[in-house]
């Protein structure tokens, strides 16, 4: 532990910061236009956990993996023990459970917002199964994202759909264990291009409130319009005790799933800053699940996850350096330049040397990316999985 108080605070924040990996970030995924296959990409659930375990081994800050039930639990509830086994084998825990009510044909016109009661029921049943899976895996969060919406004006009764969402979410909430939470994610558009049922944080907030006290909002940083002030959304949700978690990624145009901080690292810093400022002011720890939601088509998947996790760690560490007491004084007196400088100074500080010391002290490699490259993992995974991945390309039309 370093001696200087500023470095001690930084060190403590490094001890506390953890970020969850998405299982879907390790498999070959594509764009609407095509898929570039990586020989080393995971081809099944076990390999996704193995890859996630490798990211955690190298970074030390990614102890859990979010799962998508349809993609990772081929037999639904029956697959639970198998998936738990993979998690234990590769030294990670199962994190947020993501139901999937957007992929099956029956969801063409929506899931919980579908005008057909039987389809709403099927979607609800899948969510309830996921809640049960979460109980068995010990996962706290059920993370809900809905593709529901419409593409043409006048084609959907938006008010009815809102009511059906309230009903479905309320019924889901009623089945939570006392420790579980529902996280409600929003997204302005895609795949729906006229109206999306849960299009912004206000809609997600109202629906979460309607669902019950353990429903909170999930902020996916890619799910905002271009000029949206995301950190303001974050501060409002915090002050309402309604911020449950994040899906981190970066964007240039829309939901691009770019590497966190690759376009606007200052924005990520400002988000972390508002959270830490809230904690300082209230004396309460914000109970937030930090998760990554990125699927990379071009970058090597494991390397990119290591890059993302360490970027998040750096930006979080920088945000802990803001002098809150000083900032509060400057804000109160409207000393604009001084207040802004509090942020700029922290952002400009190179925290990497302290992070390297912290890693060494924790028995980690100083440089997680170099450690991964030196391990030969990628070459081995390519050799083992290359054929299967190439075959999957042939079946992709
Ligand atoms: C939708 O764009 C989303 O952000 C949701 O969180 C999904 O679960 C995830 O991406 C993967 O499709
Ligand atoms: Mn997301």
C-alpha cells in the first residue's frame, strides 16, 4: 500500500473495482452484412467461460460472466448444472442472467408488448425460467432488454403495449428472490425504427417503478442519441436510487459496440466521476453492476476484452482522484474554471504506474495484454477451434 493519501485512495478504489464480461463477446458474431470468422473464437459455452477465465486471470478484475440464456443454456433450466460447472472449472462466477425474447420467430411483433396474449405469456414464461436459473446460479441480476417496437406509424397501440409491459414486469418481479434484482435496459431504436417500447431512461424508470422495488434501470452507454448527456442521466438515476447497472461500450454513430473509451474516454471518466461524487456526498456506496456489452467482429476477442477491462479500470482510477471537497466549494461559489479544472487535473493524471504497482502487489502481471500474448493461449485456441469456426462460415448464408 503506498504512503501518500491520494495514492492510498486510488489503491482502495482499485481493490473495489470489478467489471463483468459478456459471454457473447467471445463467440463469432457479425454485422448485418457479414461475419469475419476468427479461428480462436469460442464455439460453445464452455469455451466462452474458458476465455472469460483467461481475461480474469490476466486482469484480476473480471470475476463474473454475464450469460444469455438462449445462447449459453441450450437446454434452458436443464443446462444450469453444466454451466455452473464451467464457471467453477475456469475460476469465474455466473453474473447477470439475460433472457432472450427477441430472437425467436414468435417475437416478430414483440414479446411482452405483443398484441397476442399467448406470445406475451411465452415471453413471460421465459423470463420466469431465467429468474429460476438465476436462483440456481446465485446470480443477483436478471438483465432485461426488449427489441419490442414498431416500424411504421399507426401500426401499434403504444399505450396498450406500455400496459402489457407493466403487467409482465410486475409478474416477473413477483417471482424474484429477496436478493435478486430486475434490470431494465432501454435503447432508442434498432431493431425497431419507428417506436421502441422502452426507448429511453425515463420509460425504463417508469416501468422499473411499476415492476417493484427491486427493479432498477440499466444504462447501456451505446443506447443514446448522439448528443445525450449520459452522465446527467446517471446522476438523476442515482438520486432516485434507480441506477442498477451499466453495459459499457463506446459509440460514434449509434449502438456501435466499440471498445469502451476508444472514442470518448472523457465521457466514461465523467460517468465514473458522478458516481464517486454521489458516494462522497451521500456517504453511501452506489450499488451498481458494471458490465461490458461489446461483440467485436474485427479485433481479437480476448485481447479486446482485456483492453476494455483495463481501460475501465484506468478511467475509474482517474475519477477517484477528483478532489470532491474542493470541487463542491468551487461549484457552490460558481468558480467555473476552478471547478472544471478539478476534473481536468484528475483526468490528465497518469494512473498507470500506480495500477502497475497494484497489480504486482496482487500477484498479477503488470501488463495484462502482454501476459496474455506471452501465454500462447490464442495460438492454442486457434489450433483447437479453427476447423469448427471455418465450418461455421460455410453454414452462414
Ligand atoms: C441490445 O443492443 C443489447 O445491448 C442488449 O443488452 C442485449 O442483451 C445485448 O445487446 C446483446 O445482444
Ligand atoms: Mn446492452
